[in-house]
């Protein structure tokens, strides 16, 4: 997690310095210099919408904590904690508007809205491994289920470092280095998205194998888990694709300069994904199969 934090800090600093440099250029030719926040986003964040988003994530966090403590599922602690931090990130957009030139507030707001989704993905990785081990045969997974979370988290950390390198190069005064840095940053995001795409395919492969063996998901105690994993993964993929397109468009791109897309294609899909676990907390369904097959016997 420390690696992911460091990489994201580099990305944020790179983005900020690029915007400030553009603002400085405007000042040099006699144009009124905008606030730091406006120079970055090309809009002033809406305080009311930020408060609503923060409130919704706070409610979701409270519900997830209740679910976790009621079931003593400490392995899933990363989900409600990350949701709590993200709610604080949205609330930080309010003082950010009131202090539009505060670097500290901007950095805190960006970190608390960029880092938590990594924990949402990690929760799915962990759940997938536990589902395979506890509920079905290991042969339904392409990779060792006990190592699934480890492999994908390492992949995420690696791609974050790639993004950090690209973000660092973007602040270069040389146009060639800036262009290269932008391409490296985009490459890191694409690889990260492909990594989670592979995880989603892994889940679909498991689902296909289970159906092939004539399991009726609605009759299995663990049936809802496979649907939850596929549904939440779809919402997270929407956010990942949005981030790739946003970065590909550049600092002045249409997506980054219109706040509505930040909420509709980033915050909302993530919220829907984590709220799924409020309704279907997975520990209730992590049980062995009701179908007494030889494969299940071998697993036990």
C-alpha cells in the first residue's frame, strides 16, 4: 500500500505542477492568473454535490462497518475503512473551494479520492480466493486461489509505480520528456485496467465452469457470491475505463474539465459497487456446496 500511495502522490504533484506552470505562462503574457484549483480543473467544484457525495459514502461506510462487526469478518476491514477515507475526501472538496490556492487541502482531497478504490479491488481479490477455497473446487480457478489477492495487489502496486514515473516526467520543462511522461502515465493506467480485466475474466471463467458442472446457483448457499463479484467488478471497470480516457484526453480534456463526469463515471459506480456488499455481505454465503459431488469431497 505504501508503494501505491507514493506513486499516486507523484501523479498528483505532476498534475498540479503542470497546471501551475500553465497558469504562470498566462500571467507572463498579461492574462489574469486563475486560482490553483481552477487552473487544474477549469471549474470550481460544487460544494453541495460534494457534501451529498460525502454523506452517501459516510452512510455506506457505517453500514459496511456494521456488517463487518456483526459477522466478525476482519479480513474485509479494508472495504469500510477505504469508504470512510473516500467520504472524507469528498468533504474536503468543500474547504478546497473556500481555499482554492491551498496546496495542502488539494493534496489531501486528491489522495483521499484516488487511493481508496485500490482497497475496493483488494477486497474483491480476497473474496475471490476465499470463495474458491471454502465453497468450490480449486480447479475452477486458473491460478492458486490462496495467491490470487497477492498476485493482483502486486500488479496494482507495479502499475502505480509506472504511473508515478510518468507523472514525474510530465513536470519536465522539455517538451519531449513531458510527452513521454504522459505516455508512460497512460500506459500504467492501461496496464492497471487490463490487470483488473483479467481478474474479471477469471471470475467469469469460474462462473462458466460452475454452470458447466450443472450447479444451480440459486440453490447453492454460495450462489450470490459469484454474481456479487461479477456485478461489482463491472462497476469498478466503468471507473477504470473512465480514468484511462480522462488521462488520455490530457489536462484540458473534456472529462477532466467537467465535474459531472467525475461523479457519474467515477464516484457513482464505485459507490454502487461497495453498496452491493451492504445488501449481500459475503460471509453469509461462504459455505460449502449443497451438492455432494466427488469434487467437493476431494476438496474437503
